[in-house]
């Protein structure tokens, strides 16, 4: 169930969509399954309402999600003056889109800005914010938008939404997998979502380069039993030697996090002039979002991230 306040905001969103002509959906750089799934599902929803809608992300989406409908229509750039509504989906701040320098949005376009998210640490300026940190994913929020607007969920939309929910719940393993999440997932299956296909593409489709990189990551693990931490670091040189990309790291931290008696698992990966840190935990008494916040990052209680700039 969703709150009355959220329902009101969802209907306000619909009223704004009704007067919009061209709508742009933007998500964060290095988009994951929830970002891509929720954005593409929203595109389907807006098309059903007869609106012209496009999805854009500054980075090339991972090929693992190429099975999703309209994946090939995702754009890498856009002209803001061509749209009268922009929807920011699954993005913890304007700067995370990659198109803005900071989280203060200093622009006077378009007429309507809408934020759809499930994160709790956000610094938005203008716009209609529709967010609920109690939800598992932005895809779950988009599911409620379909329902509140009375728009039927076809198999294409169901696959997009299921992808978002599955990836952000760690394939229904994380603590954000509530009874309501299972109810939503059941309805998506009834609407035509193919969970087997999603699993095959996202979790089981591994290249030789990816397997080599996973092996390198696991081989470099350092464990501190006293602190209950596990850490591994992947450099650009590791990627080069394995013939892999950063996309190939997806999922390996979840495997690392299965080590018993581990309170927090860290994976650092070199990305240009910085290291990206990902943190996971299965410990009910640990909030890794607080750990990430020490380095200026954030996220969820059981999964968070941060960036560390390299010394010049």
C-alpha cells in the first residue's frame, strides 16, 4: 500500500503529463537495472497516454539489459529546449545524471520537472518530488503510478518493472524484499513478466572476461576478522589484463558478501580520477549507508556507495 500523500503527488504528476507534449526521462550515469527498467516502463506508460517520450542517459547502458523493450531507443544526449517536461528517475541528485555539475539545478526549463525515486538522501531544487524510501525500487514506484492512473501493465512494461525490482532487491534477497514486493512481483508475473528470461540475461549471462575479472576480484580479497570487514580493489590495469569492463563487476560484491561473520563488504573500482566504493551487508545491526556517508556517499541500509578522488 502507498500513503495518501504519495497518491496525491502521483495524481498531480498525471495532471502535469496531461498538458505536456514532449517528455524526457533521464536517469543516473552508469545506469543499473532499476534505472533502466523504471525509465523504460515509464516510457511505455507515457506512450500509452499518447505522449511523445524519450529516455536518455549519459552513459551507454549495460548490454545485459538489451533484452528489454525499447532498449535500443535510449539516447546518449538530448536538447533540453526540445522538451516541456523532464522526469528524473532513480537518481539521488542532479549531478548523478552526469549532465549537471552539482545538485543545485540552475536552469529555467522545462515547464515541469518531476522526480521519481526511492532514496532518502536527496537535495532537489525545483520540481515535483515523488519519493518513498520505504519502497524497494523506483520500479515499484512506477508500478504504483500505472495502478493509480488506471493504465494496464502489458508484458513489455511488466518485464521492465520486474527487472528494476529484481536487481534492486538482489534477486529478492535483500532486506528491502517485503511482503508487498512479492505481491507486486506476483502481479507483474500475471501481467507477462518473464522472470526466467530476466535471470538468464542479468545473472547468468557471463562472458569469459567477466569470469576472469570475478576471479581477480575474489583473489584480491582482504579480510579483517576483528572488524568483520571484507574488501577488494579493482584497478584499471586489472580490467585491461582481464579484457573486461566495469560492467563485468556487476554482482561480484553480492558473492563476496556471502562470507560468514562479515559485517560489511567493500569493493573499490578505479574509474578515471576516482575510486568508486560499493558497500554491502547482511548484518541486521549494520547500516552501510552511514559508512558510505563518511566518504560523502549514501544509499540504502544494506547497500550503499561512495566516491574517493585520487590524489593529483
